């Protein structure tokens, strides 16, 4: 085992046999990723938890007794962080989470397996929430087709739907955070968000892989429904 530039041991996975090069590279990246190791040590369901921790440490939008909606929640890192920070683990705030995939239970989180793009998803979410939300989070990523333009449009469509949902359910002063990919295709989304929120910024947490075009749009100070 060699050491990398930071002095950490670097694990190399043997290729060949039935293992494809893409799975070898994925496995190597997982084994050598300090956030994966830290998430395992600290009991977070995903390395993504550190992205939300960093954004909230800096911008302080998760507060005790808040209601948070987590769209695209599985395997549950963000839901764990939100539940802890709003106090849902002690029965104070509320975290409502959905995903296309099943998600094992998390204390303080109400989960439903649901496609956010289903026509009746907003109504189902509202029924689970039982009132307005303070924060809407979306870490959803659309499945890719391999066709760049199609993938960009699908991703933008997903974020725009999440932003429209947020504008329907947030309390004045509320926060919306969504994963976006730097593509230049989200100009319309930014216009919509700047109309609805006092502050809109793009953020790239340290835990977001540097070689990916992933960013988060962080919109704070919801102005209220028109
Ligand atoms: C990057 S993962 C989320 C990781 C999560 N934030 C965490 O901390 O563990 C993205 C998730 O979005 C979900 N997703 C994508 N499209 C969706 C949709 N239309 N409705 C619900 N969930 C969706 C995927 O199933 C996937 O689990």
C-alpha cells in the first residue's frame, strides 16, 4: 500500500477477472475517500452528511423545532443531520423525507417511498408535513441517460419542481437548498429563486467531489407566497 500526497495510505484494487475498470475505480475511490471513512466512524449513513453539516455550520438555517422536508433522502445522511439539528430525535422538530428508494428508519424522521415527480407527490408530502415547512432540502439527482443535453434538462426540471414546491410550502423567512450541476442551463431557476428569496447563492462544500460539477443552490429568506 502506497501513501498519497497527504501521507494517508492509498488502497489499490486489483482489476481484471470479472471486475470492470469502472467498478475498480469506484471501489478505489470509496476506499481512499476520507469522508467515507469519517462517515462510517461517526455513524452517518452517507458521506453526503458532511455537505449539509458544512453548509449549515456556515449559514445556520437548521434551528431547533423547525420542520424540514428532505427530497431524495436515501440512504439518509441529510435526514440524520436535520433530525439531530432541529431536535426531531427528541420529539421537537419534524423531518419529512421521501425517496424513490427504500430507506431504513431514522429516529425523528417520517419517511415515504415516493417519486417526487408523481402528480400526487406534493399532496402526499403536505399530508405528512401537517403544516408549513421552514426548510426544503433537495439532494435529488435524476438518473442519467448518457445524453448530456437530455440529462441537463432532466436535472433542471427536477430542481425547478423542487423550487416550485418549496415556494408553495415554505414559511416566510424559510430556506431552500438543492443540488444543481454547473451547466448554464439553470438561468430560469435563478430568476425564479431571486424573485422568491432574499438571498440566492451557489455553494460547493468541501465534501462535494472537486472533480464533479455538482453545486448547491442555497436560497434563504423566503419572501412568502405571491
Ligand atoms: C445523492 S442521493 C441523496 C443522498 C442523501 N442526501 C444522503 O445524505 O444520504 C440522491 C437521491 O435522490 C433520489 N431521487 C432521484 N430522483 C428522485 C425522485 N424523482 N423522487 C424521489 N427521489 C429521487 C435517488 O433515489 C437518490 O437516493
